[in-house]
C-alpha cells in the first residue's frame, strides 16, 4: 500500500514529506495574497519563534496598526468630545465616523442600529442586565423570563444574578431543545400579553467553536422556536458575537438580533479595554436606565428629582467621557484588517482551513498500541465553516487511555513557545456537557480545592477542563505543524500510528486527492528531536507509574541511611540560593527564606520566567550583623538591614503586591537597593520585604489536608524537599536520552539539584519514594507532607548563566508520563521549640500515606 510505504521511509525529512502545497490540496483557501508570508514576517515580526494559538483569548495586532495610530495622534489634537472647541469637534466627528464603520462591518446602518461603546463585551452584557425592562409576575401576566443557552459564556449566565431579585424566571436551555421543541408555525400574535422576555445565545461557542444557526434570531422573535413558542409575550434576542466576530462575517440585515455585544480586542488585538453593544433602534426605547452620568442628560436639576435623558441612544448610555483615543484607534484597526485580508469572508475561510487540518490530524493520531491520542470535544467533524469556527478543544490521553491533565500540556507547550488556553474558558455549561461533569461534581470539586482558573486539572483522575487551540487571520500552516509536532514529540507513545479509516473519511469531505499520505508522513516519518523513543517501555504491571520497578515499602528503605544532605535558603524570591550547613527554623519556615522579592516599576513580582537574570543575583544573610548582602558579577556589594520587627517603618513605605494570586502586604527596602537592582537588571525595579505585621495563610488547594499554616513569600508551602535518589535517576534518564541526539548538554547532579530550587535535599532513599509520604521527622523537627510540587518551565533556567533550556522539564515529563511533578511540599506539623534548627547530616524518618 502506498501509505504504508510512505510510513516506512524513515530517512526522509519532514520538509520533503509535508509542504504547504500538500496542505493546500486539503484546503485551497489559504492566505489572502501571494505575498502572505512576507506580510506575516513584516507585520508580526515580534512573534518569530512563537506559535500563538490563543486567538479566541485575544488576537494579535499588526505593527502597521500601531504605527498608523501613533502617527495619527502625533499629528492631530483630539479634545474631550463633550466640549465644542475645534479639537473636541475633531474627536466627535472621528468617533461618529467609527460608529458608522462598525455598523458597516456588520452590514447594517445607523437607521437600524445604534452603537454604544463599553469597556468590553462583559460590560455590554451588564448594561443589558440592568436596563432590560424585566417584569415581575402579576395577576394578569406572567413574569419575564431570562432564557439562555447552557453553552454560554459566564458573562451571559451572570445576567441571572441581576434578575433573581426581580422575580424574573431563569430558564437554561440545552442546544438540542431549541429545535426539538419548536412549533411548525409562528404562535398567534392575538394575545394581549406584553411581558418582555430575553433569549441569549452565542453565535459561536467559545468552548468548542460550534456555530449556532443565526436563523435562531428570527425564529425566537417570531415565537417559532423553543422556549419562545411555549410562552406568551414579546421575545427579544441577545446574540453574543464576541467569539464569532473574530473570524466570521455577521450580517445584521439578514439576522436582526435586538442586542449584539462584542469586544474589539478579539477582532483586532488592539485596542483593548473597549467593546460595544449594538442595539436595534426598534428595541432601544424599551431600555430603562437608572444611573445617569456626565453627558447622558438632556436636562436635570440638582435640587429637585428631575432628569430628562439625552435623546440620542448612544449619549444616553455612555456615562462620562468615552475612551475616545481607543475608539479613534479602531479606524486604523479596520484599515489594517481590510488591507491585509480583504475582508471577513476570506478570514473565515483561511482560519477554518487551519483548524480543520489540525482536527483531521489530531483526531486520527494514535499511540503505538492503537489507542487514540486525543479526545476532541466537538459537535462536528469540521466539514463546513458555516457550522464550525476556528477553535479546536480537546484533552490528550496516554497510551492507556488516561487523560493527561491540561496544566501538564500547558507547561510543556510553554517550553516549546506554543501558546494555548486551558481550563473551562468561562463556559461551565459546555465544559460540563463535553467532559460529563455533573452539577454535584462541580460542587465536590470546589470542596476539593478546585476553582475556576486554577491548575487543578484532574480530580479523582477525571478532567476538570481541557486544552483549546484557536486560530486568527495571521495564523499560518507552520503554526499547525509546530503544534502537531509538539504533540507527537511529547505525548505520543512510539511508533506513531494513524487511524487510517477515520482519516480517509475526514479527507473525503474535500475534493483533494491523496493528500492524506503527506499528512500522515508528517507525523510518522520525522524522528522526534526532543524526547526519547518510548516504544520499548514496559507495560508490565510490576512496573510503577514512573517506569521504575515496583518495590515493597519495606524493601525500599531496608539497609539505607536516610539523612539531610543539603540546606538552601532563598532570601530573595527567584534569586540565587544561599547554601548553609545549619539554620534556624522560624514560624514561616527556614528563617528569612523568601522574605524579600523584586518587583518591576508597576509593582509586579518578577520571577525567573519573566527575568531569568535574577538567578545571577546572590543574596547572603549574616545573622550576627543583621544584614542581607546583595552580590552580582560586575556590581559592588551592598547591604540591606534585616528588618527589626520592633522598630517602626517610618522611612520605608508600605505597599501591596501579589504572590501566586495572594495579595501580600510588603515594605519597600529603599532607594539604594532599588537602584542596584535596576542597574543590574536593566529595568526599573525595587526590593520589597514581607511586612512583619502581615499574616499570609497557606491555600487549601493542596492534595493533602494540612492545618492552617503561615507562609512567607513562597509560592505554595513552607518548605520544598527533593530526594537525591530521584535526582540521580532523572539525571541518568537525561543523559541516556541526550546520547542519541546531537544536542548534548549534560547536566551534572549539582546543576540539576540547583534547577529544582529546593530548601531541603535528602539522601539514602529509593527514587520518588517521597511521593507517598505523609509525615517525616528531620532531626527533632516534625513535618507534614502537603503534596507534590508541580513543575513549570522555570526549572529550565540554568542557575549559573540565566540561559533558558528545555531540560529537565522535557525529560521529566517523558519519564513521569506527563505528570510533571518533582519534590514534595512540607509544613511544620508542630514547632514547639522556638530555638529549633536544621542541620546537614540530621537523620530523616518517614511515614507512609495510609
């Protein structure tokens, strides 16, 4: 068979087997002009080396947009549009022109719709929640209904919060019910009931990319579709266009929704913090507004309850001065979009083709044992851009069919400079539907510590969210290829296999001929560069989950001396370690560990992911002189006094910052330290320390229950401990993998220990035995294990140079089958001795979970 022969050609390179020409055989609507590649390189040079696949989060702006906008505001004086001087009139006229361009973009006119500028789509939805004429039930008429598709963004469902106190009936509607429970003809208009109801649905699901029929707009308004067909009254439709408008054309002349909210950054990338609500003029008179801000009144009295709203719809609802410079920037946003693409029809075809190609390959990809690599969450097979957008949602699975947590995928993707989105994407309804999460499980997951937006990706082995890739008008074929290669390199058990029957069926949806052969060879013929071939991995049940031979708990420690080999403190968060042989233990952990941190000019905490050169700063603490020394190559050493808790902080300002989402109160350490750090790092910085009066408690999101514990500026827990035996095993795995590659950059044991930035290193144990501990005693100090430490790309920073590398995260993920954890968190179980210390050589006694 030709396909089998192609899969056997190991010597052929990727470029020989899969080219842009072969992609175009599958989808011919790629790019906009013959110089598409040059345009991308010229307009988006800043993303060179980055595979950006989060366009549903925000798309990217072209450089010409910002350049033209800058030239505009450099040449012109734009005044406050509420004034009447020449600069203000220029602003007013320019803004009105932008309103017209917006309506033109959606194929409608000012006679039909009004444009109300807001801070974004969410603010537009909130405006509707507060101004729609909701009616409570009366003896003569029923209450208003707020009906919404379960596949809706949180900001739509949140309207329920504003209506619950008004007696409004909330009615969630599943996607299947709309047409399944419809009536054949429009319901009689003879009823005198005038109760207003609102039905909300997305033109495109931000979760799966499913495009819902725009014909629902007229169907609900005419009371042909459920739930309108079952309830008397007047029905209005809110069409959420935030996800849809980024890559698809919307014709409001054909589909006249009453309310259309969206955000401009999803369409253009710039400006941000700006959205709009389009309101059908026939509906506008219904809206009621309580608060009135500057510019919204025709007349009012300060001494009497008298107010007349402005007659113009936009003026009535735009409180205060609008963000007029951002609105003026939209002129250049529209210009850039049309110049580069030629219009939304072409954008839709281009982006859909990329999504469809990715879907075909990913859904057909299998492990060496035939198990599928991905579970894709979609209602379609990407046959048509009118029913499916440029979004692909999925979870990856290992060769045993177990879900790989989305946070692990996200971490490795970041290592490869691939930007994706993970979680539930502010769409709980769709997430529950596709992942099979019950209402009770959502509540139970919350009790287990999982909240929206965190990285707890699995609870009891079941996913709490997924991975989403999405495409924009500047996405390229290379983005697809980079992503698919990443999946193959990092998550596919070799040899790579493909579900040929499924791929042939998907391929038959186009007129392309024999293009699947090239698509397959892309995944099967190229040898991975970054991960070892795991086809020899044993699946024998006596092999544990990390590839090591299973040993009984008794055998693991038999004959082994367990002791503390190293102690490290990190006085300044993300800076170099300070190694000691013995050190005092305080209520927050090792005394002065992560007591300070560096923040940028905006007060945001810097870490090695943002600024890897932090590792070149070597802080040292001298307790006898009560000083912290700052040292770095090429810099004079300076000292900072350790804060005396008994002295007031009159000379240093108190400020607030954040650590891992926690708001912390800190004290600025003065101008000398700030100048020193700013000079070394090449950006405005300041050194701050945790306020001695501030108590920060440990979060309850860890896998093991721990008592309330006070923390310093650490990320998760008081201590991080690693096992020397685990480091040894990982180092051998890295070495064996690198011996078969051209990129041989060995990591010795001490370098590898430094990458993991642990406080405590223990020796004399079997690899990864520490993962199963519940308690331990080091010397005379008792500790409780709070959970495993999840790793990110920060362990790729060479602590001696600041250079970023892909090891050891890549090998760690490969060895631990996608579970990127290394080391365990510890907290004090009890600390009765205020003079307690830890010393190198102290014995270690452990207790197993259960």
